[in-house]
């Protein structure tokens, strides 16, 4: 139930996560390996902080909101970090972003599109040792070159990415949701691409939507959503939202 909802005359029910669980939702990292490593270090330190009752969290969960590649300096290296067990003792959930699906489509046999190039694909090509000059030979040539260079474990990682995740009163997704559509019936394209129709809506989506995709200078906390893409690839911070009980707070790197 979203914040502020409930029966008339009843106390406002604050959104919460399952008891004993501490969640770290991590925004769009776009090949920024240094910031991701620094944020992981901060998360590991924070995970040692006791709960309000003095006991350690029973469950630690990291939810990555997608857009791991493109634009930044080291897309390949960032996938290596995610595939490694960089947060030991954590459960980890990896969601898919619009940038990630363009690479996945290519791996699965589609030709590379110039739409992908406009969205920062050259940085990804370079991280895998592919000369962006290959675009001159067309999208099929780009696809062939990348399929020859992307390691199998990277391809498997991309294939396993999920569109959404639910914990308690929170719905985690890359871009957002279509207002008025039940969460279980959302279109996958909207989950990774939607902007204004979602961002401008004050509708109760049934859960608080935690998302990235649209850069903001500071985390954007609304009654129905929390946006945490704080523009790491544009020189600003990489952000993690921490959810525990009915409380939320933030960590930043960079």
C-alpha cells in the first residue's frame, strides 16, 4: 500500500520492508567502476550497523536497478564486478535497463542499431576491445564483432536479468510503471523505457516504485516513487537507497 493510503479515518500506514531485512537499491552505474567499488565499500561498512533493537540485520539484500553499460569508461569491468561476489553474505537481485537490453538483443542475434550508438554504445565497444569504426560496415558487423568479444559469463548474466522485483511495500524497476496498469500486468517496454507518463503521475501504484533511468541531481522522494539515478556517469554521485523497517536513507559515492 502506497504512503498515505488506507481507509478514511485510519492512521496513515507507512511503507515498510519485511522484518529483519535491510535493502540497498543501487542506481544506474553505466560503466563507472570506481564509483561502484566505492559504493560497495560503503554498503559493506553500513551493513555492520545494528538495527534499531541492537541486533544485526537477519537478511541483507542488494537490488541493482539496471543500466550497467554504455557512456561510462568501463562497461566490461563493471559487469565483471557484478558477476563477482563483491557483496558477500548479501542476496543480490539484478534488474535490466534499457541500455542493457540493447546489448542483450545484439548478443541474441539482432543487428546493432544506431539508436544504441546514440545512447553511448561506443564506450561499451571500446571496453571490449572493438573499434567503433566497425559501425561503418553496418549494424550486422557490429553485432558480429561484439558477439566474438563478449565473454560467455557476461552473456549469461545479461540473459538472467529481471524486469522487476518486489519486497514488502516496494516495487523495484529500472524506469517506472504505466499508471493505471496493475503491477503484475505491466508491459516490459514500459518497465525499462517509460518517463513522463510515470514521472508526472501522482497515482497510487499499489507499492512505492523505486527506479532509476531518469537522472536527477539528488534522490527524488515522492509519495508514490523514489528515483535514485543521480547521474554517476555525468560526474555526479552513484547512489544507494537503504530501506529498513519503515525508514529510508541514502549512501553516495563520487
